[in-house]
């Protein structure tokens, strides 16, 4: 399965900004919630765990992958991508984030292919810069579609 295949229709978007990290998490989970990939409890579990332990899902500077455990309400495996034109800070460490990759993993194995494809894309600094500097959703889709 190609990386782009993990993204449901309309799950790749650009937003001007988020008022805070909670709204950024909402943005990243919006389409997954709407399309039945996760339940509202799943989104709340991400926020609750972030408040308890900090933003455990920050992968690299400016990049986060909000997610929770499958039993918290993940119904289907899928990804979303939200690029914020203006970074929002996460947690007490005040880590700025612009790119959020929402993850719903229905079980502990189903998302492995998506994570492998994402990690390969993250290794390509030019692709990461392209994602962070994209101006349209279509540009984001094209970058992800090129990834294996």
C-alpha cells in the first residue's frame, strides 16, 4: 500500500493557524472523526494524555503525529495531514508545530506500513521542506503521492 492510500478523501488540508494546541489536535482529527476512523473519545484521549504527559507525539522540529491507543476509539487505520501556516506551541516545553499528521491505528499492527512510508519520507529533507512550505492542499497531496 502506498502512503497516499492511508489518507481518506479530504484529509489533507492547510489552515491559517490554530488558537492553541488543542484546536490543532482537533484540526488533525477532524476528517478522521467525520469519516468514522475514530470516535470522539479517541480525540479526547489524545488531549488528556497530552495534558498528563506532554506532547509525546512530536516527531521532529515542527512535526507532530497526534494519536492514541487503539482501544481509545480507533475504528479504522488512516492518516490525516494538516499544515498550519503559523506554528502553534505544544506543552510546557513550548515546542512549535506546523505539520500535524493525525494517526488512527485500529490495532497494533495495521499502521506499520504507514509509519514505514512516513519515516522514509521524513528522511528526505527536501520532501519535509516541501511539505512545510506548501501553499495548497494539492501541493501536499502531490508530495505525499510521490512517497512510496
